[in-house]
C-alpha cells in the first residue's frame, strides 16, 4: 500500500514520540506486568513522569507512517532515530528533543539533514526559524493524534511483548489502510472523520 501511495518518492520526513503508560503512576511500584521491560520516563506536556513505554513515529510529508518503534520509557528518543530512518535521504524534522550534534552529523553521512527548532541559548537561535520548523512538523502530531484518538495506540491493554508488538502493528496497519482508502476516493490521506460515509 505504501508503494501504491508513492512513498518511494518521499524526501521529507517528520519524527516524534508519544507516551504509552502501562498503569497509573501511583500503581507503578506494585506493577508486575512488563517488569524488567517498562521503565519510568517523562512526558512533560501530557503526563509528566510515567511508567511504561515510549512510542517513536516516523512519517513522510503526506502523513503516511514510514516507521514505528516502541522502547522502554527511559530510552532517549534521539537514540531511536538511526533505526527509524535507515536508508532514507532528504530532510528530517524533529522537535528540540532531537538536538544532538553527533546525531546530526551521522545522519548527514546518509544524506539526511536533521532540522529542529533551536534553543534560546544556542548561537543561531531565531524566533522565525523556530516558528517555521515547528509549523512544518505539526503534521506528525496530527498523525499521533489519529493513532491515539481513532486507534487507542497509547493504551497498552496487553500483558506481554508479543501481544504488544502485534497490537501496535495492527494500529499502524489500520492507519495505513484508512489513508489508502482515502487515496482511492481521491480524498486527503488524513481525512478520517467521514471516510466511511464518503
């Protein structure tokens, strides 16, 4: 389906992550599910400190999912990027959490340029640059919103890694199928709301 949607022609990508808590923070000390695999992590805008996993998502310029990975919540999202973008070339947009000079240099070796907003204390900081990059990377937040709202991907609801892997794969496949159906109907890929009525 991705080939039919022309993803081979992509050269602009967006990356971001989302929390996948195993249980409420107060219950984390007693949690036995995924013991040794789940961990404590931080998702300041949404949950603060939580116990569970972290999802990592890569999309192209049209919002089609190109890669997904699930790690324990304490894994640095920058460490996951090389796996997600293996073999890709072009531009990769991320938020400030992806700022790391070594990562940028390594991606440049495969002809992939990492662009992020800059922190205020950085030499080349400019508000307009930050607004421009942030605006162009908002699409990945839309796709994460779809996966959470339509497919409930952020909730674990399983008790072992095999079922977790299967569940995540089904959610990503369902998102791709809906995008493909929109394509067949000549509609925007991410217009899911009234797809079944169209």
